[in-house]
């Protein structure tokens, strides 16, 4: 079964993503609206306990890129999708160096979320 951490400070978007992943991909979703709690959770994970991270880029405390750095520094080399309304060149380059699996543009289309999540986790099955 697919296990996914979703970090998004907008509660409506977080709920939409969570429900979509649970119903469309039968995933176990760990939703976080606060990036500090998500960071603590990520530091406790292994590649066996978590298959995918989906994170908003712009949030209080820790942005998506910071959370990606936490994962990589811990050796969590699992797919990481960044959500951004403005994937500027600097962000894309920095994320690329950390092996981001992809970007989801805001507003998120749920069909794209499902397709991208399935694609980046296909090798895990």
C-alpha cells in the first residue's frame, strides 16, 4: 500500500489532496497543515515507512524546499513532489539538485495529482 505525507497549509487543499489520494490510489495519507510537525514526522521516516512526499512550497516555518533538504539529508531518497503557484527558475534549479520528482502547479488539478503520484511511485510497486 502506498504511504504519502502531504504538507499543505491551506486546509481545503490539504483535505482535497488527502481524500483524492485515499480514494483514487488507496493510499495511506499523513496530512500536515503545519510544516514544523511535518518536519518532525519526516525525520522519523525510512524508505520502507513512506513512499512519497507532496509538499507546498510557500508555508510558514519551513517551505517545501527546506523539507526536501531534510529528507535528502536524512537519506530519504523517495519521490518528492513540490506544489507551487510560481515555480520560478531558482526554485526549479534548487529542487532539481535535490532530485525533486516533479512539480504540481496551483491550482492543483486532481487528475494531474493522481497521474503524477502514480507515475513517480510506479517503480515502488
